[in-house]
C-alpha cells in the first residue's frame, strides 16, 4: 500500500510540474506578443513623426535629409545597445520606422521626377 500512495504522489507532482511548465510557456508567449505589438506601434509612430518633422521643418542639414540623421541616430542606439535592453529595442524599431518613411518618400520623389 505505501508504494501505491507514493506513486500517486509522484504522479501528482509530475502533473503539477507539467501545468507549471505550460503556464510559464503561455506567459512567455504573451510577453513576446506584447513586445511585437509595442515594436509595431513604435515603428509606425516614428514613421508618422518623421513625416510631421519633414513637413514642419523642411530642408536638409549639411546637404543630407534630416530623416537620415534622425533615423540613423536611432538605429545606432538600437544596434549598439547604448540605451539598455528596453530603450535599445524601442530605438531600433523607431529607427526602422523613420528610415522606412525616408525610403518611401525618396522612392515617391524619384518616381514622380522630383
């Protein structure tokens, strides 16, 4: 009898461990989804901000589009990790958004003959 009770206890422990592992996996997947949503929001927001900036302050700095300075700076912070884990990830996403805005605007300008 005692051997059988021990077997039930072991089974209960194994079941609890399996549920704990599943809960940890679900939590990690939820965190990854949240990070992707935030990254997307930073990316789109930075592209919109770059459009506003370009309209509000047109022109170039030392004959280079201002968006390249802004996007390039954000990319450097993001790629080098200078801002720490959270800020660097956000900077990388914002840099991508600004540079995507710049590239799209450049393609549009070249296509329209400007």
